[in-house]
């Protein structure tokens, strides 16, 4: 049979148990939540621009991988007049699951006004 009376001792015991549980919960490390895709895109462009000193103009490819995220970012490497003669580059960018840049490399360079020759034509 249990004691259901609310005596001062039983209230103190309940309060102590509750405080202990709350203290444990506040010190338990929380899992970092995975960033949203748009947050990853914005952060990847900003990080690449900061590292290279070049303007990241657009993201042409974006996918979630087992290791985090993989993007292909179009960058303005050399501005020319007219604008169609500006030198552009595609960079392959890798990010960890939290959206922090872990590596990048240039995969191609091209003039802004040129058609992509990868399509076989």
C-alpha cells in the first residue's frame, strides 16, 4: 500500500526528484539539428566567396549525400567588358551535415557568353 498523503516530507521528495530530472535534462547534449536546404545553399555561397575572394553567382547543382552536401557553384572569376566575355568557373563544393564547407575545387572555366559544350554539341 502506498502513502498518498501530501506530507511535507513527500512534497520535498517529489520536488527533489523533479529538480534532479530537470537538471539532468538541461545538461544532456542535444543533437544538432540538420540545417534546411536553403540555409545550406546560402551558407555555401558565402563560405566559398569568403575563401576565394570571388563572387558566387549561382548554384547549378545541389544534393544531399551520406557525408553531408554536394554543390556545384558558378563563380565570376574575371569580370570583362562586355559582360558576355567575363570569365566564369564551376566549383564543386562539399559540406558536412551541418553545412560547413569541407572542400572545394574548380571543375571548369568558361566565358559567360559561351554555350556549354558538355552536351556533346
